[in-house]
């Protein structure tokens, strides 16, 4: 089975609800839509969901996603994919369970860094590109201001009630990865040890969790 590109470390991530006949949001409502999305993202505390990741070459992987704002995310891929990706305290760890090799980069270098911020502002160093809506979904494309060539992050949200359903990353080489969320739960209680990869006991805990599956 071909190895999938990692979810956060390589700039290509999750397929979304089909937005047939997408239309640009009228200028009169663009600012209001951006403000609604910003308020929604800042209201998120915890989220647990199943995810389906589809790369541009058709490779697919599934797993469980956890988000605990601010600063914490966890993407735990289902076997046989050995990948585990965790964001915590300004760092992101990519761990290959088969090779037993963790690698760590600053969270600021990952596509989803904007969602980890204590206060999300869709302005300033974040440039909002296309704002589109169709079939009850709102789609916003985000880029780092002044660095558009680096790629983009597109968020797809259900409008009523507003809920994050997908994101898509396009990297500097125009490679696209899409992640769709299902079975979404918000406001759930999460174990902080699931994110604490700097704790010396972390990999022991992970081994025990894996054996209980």
C-alpha cells in the first residue's frame, strides 16, 4: 500500500462536500461572511471527528481528528497507516509508529497554523481570497499575506448551523490534499496526555493505547 503524504507537515491535506455551481459571494455580504467564520472559529474549544484524507494522486486514509483550541491538534491514522501527527505548545510532531521515529517542526510552518492561534483573525498576516457559497456551504480560501506562492488553505463550513466540515491545502507545487470531517462532536472533554508528546512517558502511553485497539 502506498504511503500517504502526512496531514500537516507536507502542505497538502483533506475532499469536501461537493460545491456544485459555486458562486462568488457578493461584496455586500463578503465582510459579514468572513466575520461569521472568524467568530465561529474563535468559539471552538474542542472538537472530535472522523476524517477522510484524499491526496491529489487518489491515495486515501482515514482516522480520528482531535482539536483543542488554542494550540492542540491530533490526527491519529487508522491501521495499517502508521502515522500520528500532533500539534502542541507551538510545535508539530510527525511520528511513524513502524519506524519509531518522531520529527518535530514549528507549528508556524504547517498549513493549519492559523487554527492553532489563541485568537484567530482573518486579516493582517492572513489574506482572505475567494469567498464562495453553494448548497448551504461557505468556502473561504486563506493565504499568508505577501506569500501567496506558498499555497493556500481553503475551509469549507456548513452555514446553518455553522460547522467546519472540510479543509483543503494546495502547496507551492499545486499539489492538493483534501480532508473531510464526519461524526463531528464539539465541546467534548479530551485527555491532555493525548497531546503531550514532550512528556517522557508519552510513547509508552501511545504503545498502551495502540494495544487496546
